[in-house]
């Protein structure tokens, strides 16, 4: 009782202590980053222009997508697909709300009528055509009698409403896309006005890169003046050493020796008989199926095979062998094998082509066929006579006349074995020599057949054993990976590569990994490695060993890139060539300013060239490539007028116009205007959304959750 009384007296203190402990637990959970995802903080997977995309709704969408795509995509690919779709939907819905775009029931029905939903049989009348009343009745019936199907329809309906809104929105934008006759004339003139010119070009390559000095401040200035070119997202560089779990030479030899041991008969002690039994080997067994069931990784395949169906490494050898002969052991992929020819059928597979002439009512006949059986027979006999002519091209006759699905292939049916085709067709092909052309009737129609080729087929039994790493090899691999990990962990970060090379390990770099990537060259799908690299607690130089596909990877984080503009050292690969070109252009122009064209050619040891019939729509100069500024300058000159020095894409130019030919006027430029409008309209959907996305403020929080 005294203890209980003491507890009662201290109740307030206990509650306070428990409360503080719970508070400390929650706070530590919020601010700790012990897991790779940085903690599941917040309830939104993204924020678009201040609007949250709920993580719960997002997960539901991922689950729906998972059921749709199954195992054809990875979980990260699913997340990325759904994220892109949800961002798109959110951005467009914001536009719909601002513009007051909505759809009514009749617009939904119109959308269904013109979409794939119109092909749902429940929405069609007795003629197989979408019917509005049938559609409404089907939905009402589902609602009353099939709740699961009705719930699924409600989800489809939301997709339909969204798609209908998008169609309306983009159609409104397309309604404002037009092209005037003046624009049509300009397009016509750009394609048909022509200019002839003489020119000289001093290529930038005439000045060695090594003579052009570019400072870090020059690169930074170029970045500042071309910010759009040098934007970057968060990214990471890593390097790794991969310890692949693969069989050793000893493992291969063990498998090979194991197969060899199964070739001949062996003696085993039988407890049941208390005597030795002779076990027939692969060479002598009289029950191949049972033998392979017991000793092989692959069962006895009784199907006869042509040469093309056999493993390429042994196809020629096996086809040349006699029944009962054995070949091997040989290596095929990741297995050692021994093969025995069990049986052979000469001319067991036939390659044939045919021209099918069918009649109304024949099996599988196209509903458009209206000829009678008698008319079909007459047409088939006519084609048979044509096909038997010496100069006949059977493939052309089949392509132009056959009613069968093989017509586009010239009637080619490929190779087939006995019993595959209709009996009459089968008997003709296997009962006649190669080159025979004849006519048979089946339930499908009349067939003009040509026997193209015949090949032998063989039945092969194959004893196969997969080459796998032994337990000893796996243990050695783990030891090697652990030793390397410990060595590099104890050394300076920059020694990662040196230590690898001392042990003849290959270091593989992977650069500019994005936060939601998962596939790493050389390692495959490795989301855990990417999460570790982006974890706030992982610093440049940190090292960690990962269990990866078929082995281990010892990974080092080598660089972090923050979102924003590239640093000069990261931008140099793009910026340096452009800066050098600008500096070279200044040097060339300064050295040749005021000179005539022939003097420039002489002083720079280059020749004058000519270009004829150059157009603005295709501003390409022979020998120099695409040069829009140079061509545009030429079009601005009069005949016999010479330009100043022009800074082009590949060098500094001077041009002299020798002739200008204006396109002949035409009565109406509406065709060209319509072409411009059609081209612009086709780009609306993508261009408008991309513009909205570029303008939107998007905060991507996927990496917190995935």
C-alpha cells in the first residue's frame, strides 16, 4: 500500500516524464536521417504552384498502375510514370479552373462515342455500333446489379472527364493557331527563292585550341550569359568496384567432369538387393526421358527440330551426325551439354507459299468476299496456269491476288512440319518435290501452292548441367569484397582507385545520377545505391558495400551537384568549345578586317568556293554545313554585293552574291498557309504543356517516400 501511495503522489511527475520521453521520440524521428529516404515527412509527394499532390492518392495511383503493367516495369518506373501523369493533370486542372472549363454529360457521351470506349460490346446496339441509350442502360444496370464493375466504371469516368477537358482545352488553343496568306507566301518564298554565291571560309580549326586561353572567369561569364544552357538538377557521381558472383574455372571443370562421368555406365550398390546394380549412362540408356529427368537440368524434348531451331553453336554439327551419334561436352551459354541424335526424318519440314482464293461462306473468309465457289475455282485455275509459266514470279502473283493473310509476304508460309496444315494442303506439300506448283481445295478455299524448300529434322536428347558458382567461390568472393571494403575504408578517399588497381579490380564511374533513377550502368536496378548517394548523411568520399545482382559492389560517392547553375568545372565541356569559337572568330576578324575576298583567300591559304541555289528553308552551304546566319546575310545583299566578315558556325565567312532568283508568284498561297497551320496545330498539345510546366513552380518530394 505504501508503494501505491507513493505512485499516486508522483502521478503528475510520471506523466510529465512520459510526455517528455514521447516528445523526444517524435522529435528524434522527425530530425533523424538514419534511413536512406530521409524520413517520411509530410503528406504530399509533390507541390505544384502551391497545390499538394497527396501521397495517399499518389500511392493509390501507383497501385492501380502496378495492376495494369504487372512485372513489365519496375517499382521506380511506376512511381516516375505516375508522378509525371499527376504533375501533368495538376497543371492542366489549374488551367481548367482558371478558365472555367468543365464538361457536361452530353460532352462525356460525345467523348465516349469517339474513343476506344465505344468498342465495349455493352455500349453497342445489335449492329455493333455505339448507342447512347444502350450506354446509359448499361451503366444503370451495373449500378444496380454489379457494384464492382460500376466502381471500376466510376474510375474510368474520371479519366474520361479529364480527357474530355484536355481535348476541349487544347482545341481552344488550336482554334487560336492560324497562319495568314502572307505567312504562307513567306513559307513559299523561303523554300523557292534562291541565291548563288561565292564565298571564302576561314575555319575555326585553323587556330589550334591550345593557343586560345580560357580562364575560369571566362567560363563563369559565359554561364551567366547563357543560363538556360547550364541549368542542372540535383545529381551525384559515384564509382564502384563490382565483385560478380560467377563460376570460377574450377567450377566449370567440375561441371564438365560431372557430365563426362554420366556418359558411360556405372555400378551402384543397391540396399534393396544387397548387390551391385549397373546404371546405364547417357550413351547406353534405354529410357532417355527417365535418365534426363534424374540427371539433367533439362528434360527430354521429343519434338523434332530443323537446323534453325537448334543451338547455333552446334546446329551444323548435329545436322551432319547419324542417329545414335553423340557430340560433347560443349558449352552453350551458362551450361555444359552433351547431345545425342535419337532419330531423323528426311524432308521432315517444308517451306511453302500459296495463293488463297476463297468464296463467300468459306471458313474464315473475309465478309467482303462475294464470289461463288465456282468463280473461285475458275480464278484459282487461272492463277495456277500463270504460276506454272517459266517467267512467273510467284511472290508477285500472291501479293496481288491472294485472299489470305500471307499475301503481303508474297504468300510465304515459312517452314512447317507434318500435321500443322489442313490435310489436303499437308499431303500436297510433303508428297511433292521442291519446286512443284499445284492446286488443292480445303475448307478455307482453293490454294495455288508452291513447294519452296524441304529440310531434314532430327530428334535430339541433351544432357545439360548449369555452370554455377560453388559455395567455395561464393565465400571467396565475399571475402575479397569485404577485404577491399575494409582497405578503402581505412585509406584516404582518393586512394579508392589505387587500391583497386593493386588487386587488378576495375573501377567503374557513373556520373550525374538523378535522384529518382535506379538503373546504374554495370549494376542494373540499384535503387538502394541511389538512395544512399542522395542521403543527407552521405558525404563525398564515403564508401559502402551493397549486395547487388549476383554479387557485391563497393561504392564511393565522389561528387554532389546541387540544383541551380553548373559550376565552371562542370560546365567546361559545353562552354569551352563555344568560348574558344568566339575568341577565334575575334582573332580571325581582326586579322582580316578590310581585306578583299581574294586577299583573304591568299593570306589564309584557302580557296574561294561557290554555292548555288541555296534557300532560306535549307540554309546549308556545300562543304561547310548548316550556316543560317551566313545564308541569311547573303539573302539580304543585292546581286554583285559583298558582305563583311560573318561569324558562322564552322568559321568566319565572306560572301559575294552572284545571282538571286525570286520564286514565281502563284495565284493562291492558301496551301502553304494551311500547311503551316496544320504543323503548328500538331505541336500544340506538347508545346503548351511543356510551356506551362516550365513556368510552374514544382517541388518534387518523391525521394522522401521512394
